[in-house]
C-alpha cells in the first residue's frame, strides 16, 4: 500500500506539472509582439483618411488597444516615408507592412484592382460592402493580389462622391474637349475618350494646381473634404452626381508574408478594426457632408449643378466600352467584372423596393 501510494503521488505530480506547463507555453506565444509600419496615399491631417473617426490613425489606435499592445502600427502620411502613390511597391517589397489608400491607384499595375475601389455607374456603399463581405469580393481581391504577395481589406467608404469642380459650366459633352482635369481610376480613361487631358495628383496638390490654372477642373471626394482643401476658392461650379465613384472603398493593403506571421487572434483584430473603420468612416461622411454643402452654397457662393442627362449617357457609354474591351483581353478582369455586375443586378432589384422607396420619399 505504501509503495502504491508513493507511485501515485509521483506520477500525479508529474501529470500536474505537465498540465501546468502547457498554458505557460501558450501564454508565452500569445504575448509575442509585432511592430509594423503603415504608409498612406493621403497627407497629414486629412480628415476621413488620416485623422478622425474611421481614419488610418484611428485604425492604428484601435488595433493597439484591442491587441493590448501586441500589435503596434506606426503611421506615415503621404511623402513622410514614401511618395503618395508609392504604397503598393513599399508593401510589396516589404519596406512596410501596410498601406492605407485606394486600389484604383494601382490599376496601372493590375487593372482589376479598379473594381475594389469604385466602378463608374457601379454600386454604392451598401451594395459594394454586401459584395465584398458576402458576395466573394474580398476573396477575389486577394486572388487578384496574390501574384504580388499582397492581401487587402476594405477599411473605409466615402459613399457617393461629387462629379467635381469646374471653372466653367458643363453644357454638353463638347465642354470636356481640351479640359485639363485631376481624376483617378477608370474615370480618367472615360474622360480621355471625351477629349479631357487627365492628371493624377495627390490630394494636397489639387488646390494649388487648380488655383494656378495648371488644371481646369478637379474631383476629390465630397463637400466636407473638398471644402477642407479649399477647392471652392479655385472653382465656382460644383457638379453632381458622382457617376465615377458611387461608393468609393478605402483599401488596407497588407503584405502577405507579414499577414501570415500574425497569430489568428491578431488577424481577427485587424479584420474587425478594419471593418469598424469601414462603417464608421461612411457614417462620418454622411454626418458631415450636409452642413458642409449648405455652407458652400449659402456662404461661399458655390453653384451646385447636375450634369445634363445627355452628358451622363455619353459617359456611361464610354465607361461600358472601356470595361468591355478589358473584359475581352484580360481573364482576371472578366472574372471580377462578372462577379461585380452579377451581384449588382441582384442588389439593385432589392434596393429598388427598399432603399429607393425611402430616398424617393414614398414612405
């Protein structure tokens, strides 16, 4: 009996020691810390993009707080570490782990990236978020970027933007001929077909160029952010609708190797913080644009106008022609285009009997 009792105590103590060591090992792994760097396409102090609710700096703070300091991200605004549009290459090369911007800035490298920012005459914020999160959009995004060693997450949305600022009225499609305009993405190719000389400029360069007459027209986002740049002091005519960007997605670009180095819980924190910023930034735009637009019209003499129907139809035709050409020659574009517009068709059918009823004031 004495021997058996001693054996039991000996083996029992060993078992308890083993059980105690397992949580300690897991705990040590859980406490591994990561210190990353994030660049941006946008300048220091830019609301929505760089500062404020749902911005890049807000995202960094949320990740650090949610991870209890295990993932710290240092943020670098445009030009402080790399050029404004240098984020894609910086993340791809491993110089930084993240970039905050818009995927249409990289459409020259991979045209299909356009669909994950904004598509002319495409879906608004509600539709594009439904596609990204529940229609396979994010999976396609990662597939398109896989050859570059990158992954992406939506992290913001401006909602419907404005056509932009013009020094002279747009009477017909002939008004575009010879115009010099700041415009990114697929819309730039559409305007080029109508005789516009397009320029891709970072946000901080738009006002100086428009004010000095280097360009004749420009688009940025919407009333609040456009007023922040002072564009109302360089052009008088403010056109709607944002046919070119009906619901523009902000992109959190991540190096794939860096992403795979994170444990699952930190990956989940990044995903959830990005999703939070996506929704919060959209709400921020909708909360601030109404007062900003009223100020522009009532106190700063801005003339808000709608593009003539004939102009919109020619813009639509040019956009469809360009997309059709890319679909025919690029299998990647064809795959994403089909997914996007098949989903849009379903979403539009629902919105026609739901959201549209509210917007048309039938309820």
